[in-house]
C-alpha cells in the first residue's frame, strides 16, 4: 500500500453525520420559490433581440458559482471534524524503585528450612523465594544490598532483574562477615534509593538476627529512610530457635539461638510506613513476599495508543480562502454589450 493509501486509511470523521448538509444549498434552491420584485415589471420592446445582443455576458443567475460551491463543500468537511491517527505512543509506565536487603550473617547458614522436600539452610530458602518475587516485578528498578558485619551493594538500581537474580544466587553465607549490621544495611539502601528520582521508594529488609555490628543504629537509619520517603518492609526470618536435623527432619530447640529483635523491626516498619513480618519457614516467607507484592502493586504498562490528530483547520482554511476569493473577483455585468 502506498503512502497516500495509508494516509487515507488513517483518516476518519468525528461527526460524519454533518456531511449530510452537503446538498443543502441545492435543496434550498430547488424548493424555495424565487424572490419576486414588489414593483411592476418593465417590459422592453424587442426584449428578445436585446438579450441576444448581451449574450456574451455572464448571467448572475445562471447557476451556483463554482467557488461558492467548493467553499460550501470544504466547510461541511471541516464541520465533520476530519481526524488522522498519529504514530503509536506508549503511555508512561509508573514503576517503583525497590531495594532488597538480604542478611548473609553466619546464622543464615542454619539448616532449619524445608524446600522441595529437603532440608536447606535459610539463605537457600530465601534465594528461592526472592527469585520468584523478582519474576513478578518486571518493570521496577531493583537493587540488591547484602549485609553481615558490613553492608555492600551487590547490584545497583536496574531494570535488568536477571542480573539482580544472578548476584543474589552467587552470594554465600559469611560473604559480608558473620555478624549483623542492620542499621548500616538500611543506611546504604536509603543512600542508593535517594539517588533516584522521587517516587515510590521501597526497601524490603530480610534478616534472621539482631543488630550486632555496624556504625549506624537501626532506628536512626529508619528515621533517615523516613526523611527520604523510603518505605521499609521488614521480615524476621528463621525458625523459633536453634535447630538440627534428625533423619532429615528439622528439630527445633525453643529458646536456643532465637536472637531476632522483632520489636526493633516492627518499629523500623512503623517509622517508615511499611509493615513488619515474621516468617518461620519457607512457605511463610513466600506468603510474605506475595503480600508485599500486593502492598506494592506493579502498575502494568498500558498498550501503545495512537492519538487522533485534528485535521479540520485545513478544509476550514480552504473554505475561508475560496470565500474571500469569490468576493474579490469582479462580477461581470449581465449586459456588457449594452454600453455604447
């Protein structure tokens, strides 16, 4: 299809019914009686011969002038509002800047989680759940912070979620030290989020311990997050106590090694407008990330749309130009041959 055909295919009228006014002048001319003069008619002898002498002139009543007819057609076309589809435009896609902070301290190596029917360490279960969470965040900018004795940014804020998954998968227990610096992790995540344009800023913090290292107090870090419009969802992860496995089944020892400071995590979430969660196993952790996915909904990109461009100014300008031209042209007399 050539370019002209494509342009005509994209043309349409917003009010096509106004095109029904096209024959209106002809109907008025045909249906209304001619205007009759109020005075007596003047009869001129030899009138037929005089009309033949003046036959070279253009009679004003011979028919509708061509310029006026074209102007009326263009005026009706303009009134019908011709429109043309423009090129596809993708609406802006709202997204969130989300940072994941994952604990890599020594206790994340405890084997008290069941995943796929086998006993795994806490970090392995967390990786599986977070990877599934990332699959649902397509379109968000996501970064990754890991922490132990110190906090490190493994992945910057990026739309490439596959690289974030890879960095998380290659992280191991003890990579950042065997202690837990929750405050430093929050501070580093807030620093990275604050570098992005203002908008939806979210930090999902996963830890199985309490703050035992670092220079920044967790609650001070939470206040810093609040001041930078960062919302924190805090997850306390791990069994109810230190444990071991017997014949492949995890056995918990209540009270032993349960050093998660859930009160502090709740306070961190409250200060920033987020929520605090407690996950005792992999299934609960998966449910929590599903809940976070609901709390921070991903607004899907709308389908590209083709805006309608108004084209009525062109026929309207043409009608005006023809009308002015019709008035500007001299009207020839009915009887040019009458003058001596």
